[in-house]
């Protein structure tokens, strides 16, 4: 009886270990040849920015943060990379969960900057475009009637406010000063009235153009409509008849 | 009207031509199976030896399955070239089909001979197992034709890969079934026939589903096949276990049943063989849904 139990237990264990082995082999093979694992760059935290983003001057703006997957999520950031003299480019990278959590409030903010002079780098989340404020190569401070000093870009860089998604926002000297203090204190700065960041008005306005809101209820409606629709009506007929009836019986 | 009549004539001519190509099949069959020359060339009496009928008609059914996937394209280069292309394809596929059956049966029936089992012993178990081999090979070839889109090189490459997988899979029967193959085949036990048929047809579904993928790179294509097979091996036991649990199926396997008069050993009951066969087939079919019919799309976006 004892022998029979031992043999039964041993064969059961053998099966379980074979199953685990096969699962591991499958995972290893899939991982080594997975396209997404290879193609998409992984950023663990902000320290990697310096190696990943080359060139000067450069500003990296976080324009989207999303996660995919069922139980084990993969986290992504979409960055808008603004070079001083090139067309801005978009890049999507995989990130760590910690980094994703850390930047939940930083949508629309510049996460990395490298200046042209001295190649100074900074990874404290700041409103986009800060790199160019105060640099007289790109613009100048101008007094307005209220006595306030505002920043105006030179003619060649007139498009910068649009690129940064500022909208109607015009930075003043107070904004510039406060942001410098925040950088010195290594603290994030979301604008004088918190206009920037995930909850900021300017960011919300800027990002509304890039995202198409598609509610879950609309998705359900779309699926139901597709599922319940009669296939032999109007445009469907023309399409399907040309594709399917190519056999010997069609005229 | 002229066109319609002409079309009908062409269809009838094609039918006759297609039937004539089967003559080639007879000779190819006789070439590879000299032992069954009598079955192929002499008058065949279906009622005289039923296992032989199952054996012969399984091969013919296999040819039908393969032909059902072939297409004749008159618009490309006229009827003559279409017929020649069809003939070449048919010859290639007959060869693949018969060689495949030869390989599989050499692996499975290495201890058994057609003449002994079918002609002398009228062994139904042997005939049914042979029947499943023919259907399985034909079904895989049908999938290969579909995937390769009539490309000669692709047909050969895919056929070689699928034969390797098929050869390995039939060897794994003893790992998943409690039925002793050789012993029960000698005993003409039908439980084995049903169990093994379910197993082979189930594997056929998995192999067909694995082959049926799209990749422009041949290396990647092969890699996906292996990966899908591996995934199937992982998924299959889950479905098997799920079906047993949900339907409260009791494993009442008894290796040696004794006849009522107590003289003969009957072997396992047919019911057990049906249970095993259907379980294999159902689990494999459900597995193919997981491995081949789940579309992630942008659920996992690739950038």
C-alpha cells in the first residue's frame, strides 16, 4: 500500500515538474524573441534619461502615461522630445511601475532638460519650455503696460509656445524666478497657480487635442451594433460580393 | 448563354481531369505499399473484408480532403497551364500524403503488418487507427496548402516540419493514455482504436492550428510553430482537468476485464476508449481556440 502511494506520488510530482519545466521553457523562448521586449526601450527611472536622450538643447515632455495588460501590467510613457533646431519627435518607452507612479502628477511637464551651454542636465519635473526662458539667444524679457516683465521668443522661435503646449499662457519674470528657486531646492514646480501638471488647466487644454476620449459605453454600443447588424445591407453587400463570390458560379 | 454552356463544359472537363489524376494516385500507392497491390488493382468487394474497406476508403477520403483545398485558376494562364499546374500539385501532394502515412505507420505499427492484421486477422482496431492516420495527414496537408498559398518550396518545408512534429506526437501516446498500445492492438480491442483516434485527430488540430500563422520570415514562422506547440502542451492539461472536474468524470479504468463465462480476458471496455478519445479531441480543439483564435491586437501594443 505504502509502495503504491509512493509510486503514485512520484509520478504526480514528475508530471508537475515536467509541466513547470515546459512553462518555463515557453516563457524563456517567448521572452527572448518577443518583439516588444526588444524594440521598446526600458527606462527604470529618471537617471537613465541622460544616456537615452542625446543632443543639446533638449527638452523631454511627458505627453501620455498608460499601462497595458491584464494582471501584470506593462507601463508606458509617451514623450515629446523637443530639440532646439529640429522637428519635435514622439517616443514611447517602457517604464518601471515606480517611475509611472512617481510621475502620475507630471503629465505635460518636462521631465528632462539639457541646456546648450555647459550641457547642464536636470531631471526635476518642470513646466515645458523652462530651458529656453532667460536665454537671450531664443528671446527677451519685455515690459508690458502693467509693469510686469514677460518673456517673448524671437521671430525664429515664435512657434515654441505651441510646441510646448502653452496656449495663451505667457511666462512672466515671477514664474521664471519661482521655477529657478524650485530647481535649486530640487522640488517640482507646477506654475504660479498650478497651471501645469496632470491637473493643470494648461496641460488639460494641451492634451485634449492629442487624446480622443472614447468611453467604455461607446465601445459596448459599437460591439453590439456590429454583432447585431444584418450583413446583407447597403455597403456591406457590395464589399462582400466582390470579395467572396470569386468562384466558378459568379457571373 | 454561350458563356454559361462553355463554363459548364469546362467544369465537367475539369471534373473528369481531376478524376483521372486519381489513377496516378493508384500507382503511387502501389509503389509505396507493394503489400496492398491487391487492394488497389484488383476488384474490391467492400462487404467481404470490412477492416480492409475502412483501410482503403480512409486513403480515398484523405485524397478528397487534400483536393478540397486545391484551386484551379483559369484566369492566370489559360486552361492548359491551369491543368498542368494542378497535375504537378496533385503529384507532389500524393507523394507527400503517401510518404507521410508510410512514416507515421512505420512509427506506430512497427510490430504489425497490413497483410497480417487486415487481410488475415481482419483487425478493426488496426483499420480504425489507420483510418485516423490518413485523415490526420490529409488534414495537415490541407492546412499546409492553405498556408503556403500553392508555393512548392513552402509546401515541402512545412510538410517536413509537420511530419517531425507528428512523429513526435504519436510517440507521446503512451505518456498520456493508460491503454497499452501493442498489447491491445493484438487483442483487437476497440477501446484502443477510439482512444488513439481521438488522440491523433486532436494532435492534428493542434498542428494545423500551429502551422496556420502568418509571418514573412521563414525562421520566425518556424519559431512560432514551435512556440504554439509548446503553448498547446501547456494549455491542454488545463482543459483536460477542467472537463473532468466540471462533468465529474470518474476514471474507472480496468486494464483486464474478464468475460461473463470467465474464460477470456477482454481488456478495457470500449466506453473507456471513447472517454479517452473524446477527452483528447475536445481538449485539443479547445486548446486550438486559445493558441490560434485569441487576437490581442493593440491590447499589448508594440512600439
